[in-house]
C-alpha cells in the first residue's frame, strides 16, 4: 500500500479521465496521463542511476512541461527548480550548493546552466515535449530519444514520507541564500491545506501565471489543484497584455498571483469587462506579499468575486494563514487565520503573547521544514521550543485573524522611532492619483534611516512630492512622512514579481 504522506498517494485519487494540465494550442494531459508520466519518469531517472535522495535541478521555461516535470521529479527524487533567467555565476552557485546529481533542460535550449553542469560533472538530461500539454520524455544529452542505457541501474524504490521532495533557496536579500529542504510529507500537507482553504474540487480550473521556480506557483498554482483532482491551465508566464486572452481560452474558476500582478491585471480590466462577464471567477487568491486594502476593494468590484489574501513563505512550503471563503468574513489588511500550521506571536523575552499584542510570528506544523541544510547557525536562530521564527512581525486578534506589520528587517528605525512601511503604503494608497506604492528605509547619516517611497501614478493623474508628503502628514506623525518620494513607471520587483523593500534604497542610489 502506498504511503499516504507521499506525492504519489496524493495524486492517486483524481479521476484518471479528468484533465490535469492544459495549455494554449495543445491537447490536454489527463490525471491518468500524469500518473503514467510519473511512472515513466521514475524509470527514466533510474536508468541514469537517479532516484530517492538524488537532487535533480530543473531549468525550464514556464509552461505545462515545467509543471509536469516538477511533479514527476518530486514524486521520485528531490526536485530543485531554478530560475531560467540566472546567469552563469548564479547557476554555478546554486548547482554546487544543491549538490545536484543531474540537470534537466529543454532539448535544444542554450541555457548557461548546461555549461555549468558540464564543468561540475553533472548528468544532463534533455526534456523532449510530447503532443499533450505537459507530456514529455527524458533523454541523456547527446543521445537519441529512443536510445536506452545498456544496463539500467536498479530502481532505488518508491519515495517515503521523510524523503526530500523539493529544495529551494531563500531569497538571500540580506544574506547568503539558505537552502530549504522540503519533504514529501511537507508538500502533501501544504497542498491539502491550500485545497481545503480554497475548497478546490474536480470542477475547478486554475489559471497559472506564477513562475514555476517559486514556492507560490509550484504549490498553490500547481500541486494543490492537482491534488484536489482539478485542472491547471499553464501559461508561459505572467503577461498582463495576454491575461484576458488566456482567461477566454482557459475559462478559469480562479487564479493566484502576487499583488504587483493583480495591480497590472486591474489596470487592464476596464477594457476587458466582457471577458470577465463571460467567465465569472469563484474567487481570486493573493499571496507572497501584502496587498493594499484599496486594491482588494477595486479587484472585488471589477471581478465580482472575493479576493482571498493569504500568507506564505518557502520554509512553510508556502501557506501559513489565509482569509476564508465567503460566507466567513474576509478582513482586508489581515492575512486571515491559521490555514495549516499553528500560529503564535513571540515576545522579545521568548514568551508567547496573548491576542492583541505585537511580536514575531512563529509557526509549527506538518508543512514546516525540519531546518535549513548544513546551516546550524541559521537553525539555532530560526527555531525556538519547536516553533519556527518567520522573521515577520504581526498580531493575532481575538478571532484568530493575523495582521502583519512587516518583516522585522524591513521595519524602519528612524532615530529609535520604529515605522512599519506597510502603514505608510496604505496611507499613500488612499491618494486618488496613486496606482502603486512601496515604502522603504533609506540611509541617513544621523538618524540611521529615513522613510522613502516609490510611487506609480494612475493613468492621466498628476501629483507632486510635496502634495503626497502633506497627504501623509495629515494622517501620520511627522517622523513617518517620506522624506524622499520617487515617481516611476513601475515598481522595481524581484524575479518572482514580489516587492523587495530590503536593498531598494541601494538599487535606486539613495545613499546616506
């Protein structure tokens, strides 16, 4: 009998004839076809001496093959998806740090990961797409697709619950990226938590626009809906200009994205109301960074669907908390209630705080990593009495709803006065001329830090720096008013579309 805490078992319950993966201009892949692909991939990996415990890096563009390859490798070995936009030295760092045994790339692709893998002596496997969306075969680089090894290695057996299923690095915004191993058990728990939170079922179709080298897209965008027996429509990656065309093709019941993507979609929604009417969504999900309450209200009005804000991070295999679906209350400005792991608030002296008090958010549960790899210092700092310290600051109310006040490292310290950049974001977002805002700390010779902001104007609107400063000053203490406001066409973002406050002052040349 298959173990219930493995991905194979998780994916076994879906109707084999139902669609699992779909994509533009491709016949779909069924759940039965996906399970057969998982079995073929196990045999292909075993033929290269790869299986349980072996780390297989994946460098593929967004799309159905990336989604299916992640699933198939994670079921049988340890999948390590990497950003295809990395340069040579980045691939050299990540492949070496992963201790990868093999690299999967698209046949014919010229990614610099190939040359790095050759230098490191890794096996290189080429992915050859099949006719159906997501279907593929793997072949050793340089070998014809129909060839097979003369003496296949012994199959190392089916994955077990505590085997590593996926490895991802933290963003490394403030330090060297940390390697996060996530087990079969972690992935199964998180997929089940998300499917339960969103009440996903066989009738749902998710439109995936998230990058598939990131925990949000991999778990919420792909694994959770597949585990629920529903289908995933895979796009080549986010493109606001194509979103509503994909909506027409996919006829989705939901999609998940980061706030910057939602805001780009919202900017084009007015010209696509007919598409929205034709394909009403059951809900929209937002995660990975905070979304201003003003934007939530606009999106819900335009789409006529609830926006479900959730809270996740890599070390929790994505989801930690989520606002519930109607009829339960959604609270704009809150990331909802615990939606998988237990959540508590830790005070400065190491004790758990009661409702209403602000401190560090800590979690524990079956979806939480057992620890960073080969990093005892980071683990000693991250775990306390069985709780994982998220590095986020927040507060639980009497009903269990969690509000974030920011990353502890993002809190702006202006001469000893602590300022949450999210608070200033939300004030500025009330200004009618502004479409997007991100506040952050910039160095100051005497005070340590001052508040700064980048803003994007709404089309056809104008505002001056002084006008916006006065707007904040009318609603917040003087020390919270941004001393510098930059007007830009778009907010600077990281590779996954997330706002990155840490390091933004340096990127924009704002010195002390």
